């Protein structure tokens, strides 16, 4: 049995922790159940329902700053909070290679959840189109290309993607348009070199603030490449 520092009782529907917040504690379900969910497109998607003996949480402990899911008590539920010192001792007894594998696996699971949420929440279709663009990262000015594009975002092909959650400005060049479109973006998911031999490395980004005139130009262009009429 895990060494617990405390126990907490929750009524049905109580939120134990919420996605987008920071949480480094690790919990174990002692009785009842805990629903793990994620919001996408203003709709809750249940990922899993944990039962007695299941462990959850620990995003901060394993090096992830932001929680990707929400944990909610399902029915009357008791959970135990794992003692940090005990956990540290057990974790540090593992080899450095195994600790690295566990951290990488946890990061990979979070990335899969984030990408699945991105695909689920898409309101608009994507067109497979190669367009030139530029943006600035931590190493300076970068030139890159799109892999696909839609009304809500695009995929940028790059061997050095930014970190998930980072916000930045791109200058997108459209055929027949003299001035590039300036679009504020946020990184939703990344695929680094070597993760998938069949897919190029890069980052999926979501559009943020866009000038009204640029929005009109982009909308008309997307109607052309996607064959949409209105």
C-alpha cells in the first residue's frame, strides 16, 4: 500500500483538480470512483473512470507544469494523498534510465490527450496545402511551411517546434496576396523529429487574434482551396 499523508472525502460532483491548473500531488482512490475528463469545443469528454486502487495526478511531480484533465468525484468518494517524501524516496531508488522513461511516457500521454482534444474540438475542415510562413522563436527568425490549414489553425512543418502552450506571431504568405497575414497563434501540440517516421516534425497551432481584413482574406482563400460555397 502506498504511504499516505492524508485522506479526503468528496461528495458526488466535487472537482478534485481542474485542467489548466498546476498540481503535483498524487492520489489513490480508496473507495468510490473518480471521473477523468477533458473539455473540448465547450463539451466535456470523459476519458476514464477510475476505481478503488487506481492512482492519478502527479503532473508537477513528473515535470508537467499544466494539468491536461479534470478529476471529479463520481458518487461518494474517498481518496488518499501519497506522502511526497515517501514518493521521492521510491522514485529516487529507480535507475536514472527508468526515471527518464517514466517522465517521457507521462509527457507522451499528455501530448496524446492534448492532440486528441485538438482534433475533437475542430469546428472547421483542414486543407492539405503548402504555404510559406515566417515566425520568431528563441533562436531567431525562422522560415517554415504549412502542412495543412483551416479556419481555426494550421500545422507548421519544422524540426524545432516550440513548446505546447507557447504563443507567438506568424506571417503567412498567401498566393496572389502581396502582404503576409499577421496571425497570433498558440501551440496546441507538437511532434518532434523521430517520434513518427511517417509524419513530419512540427507543431499544430490554433489561431488567436486576427485583423478583420486579414480574416476576410483568409476566409476567402480557404473557401477556394476547400471548395466551399456560401
